[in-house]
C-alpha cells in the first residue's frame, strides 16, 4: 500500500502505482486525508501527525486480507514524506496490533 505525503495524493504516486501494477503487483493507494476533510498538512504536520494516522495502514491490511487474490503474507507499506512517518509510527504501534503482523 502507498501512503501519501503531506500534500495529499500527488500524480507521481499514481505513476508509481501504475508501474508496479504493470509488473504484476496489486497496489492500494491509501488516502488518509480525503475522508477526514483534510487536503494538506504541509508546514502544519502537527495538525494530523503520523502517529495519529498510523492506524490507517492496519485498517487497510484488514481490508486487503479479505480480498481472495491478495497474498496475505506479502502486504507491504511504502510512505512518502508524511506517509513515511506514518509507516514508521505503524511499525512502532505494531505491538498494539499483533493480529496485523
């Protein structure tokens, strides 16, 4: 899954998803801002810190594990900028979600 940076979903992220899809990977582009009514947090990362967003990847994993053709043992997260911090915080919080490992 891809986690976008502080400015939301950029076009280049879709290009990465398209390229990986052509290589045979399934890619979930996770939009952590849209449902929350956030467009960007650049310069104000404290408004929605990566630590708060860290539960989103766990929710995505739960959904992906319900998709029959997804290999449950090969789900990964890639984050850009703010999404990188989110990925970091998800790893920190992993112990709180042992079923998600």
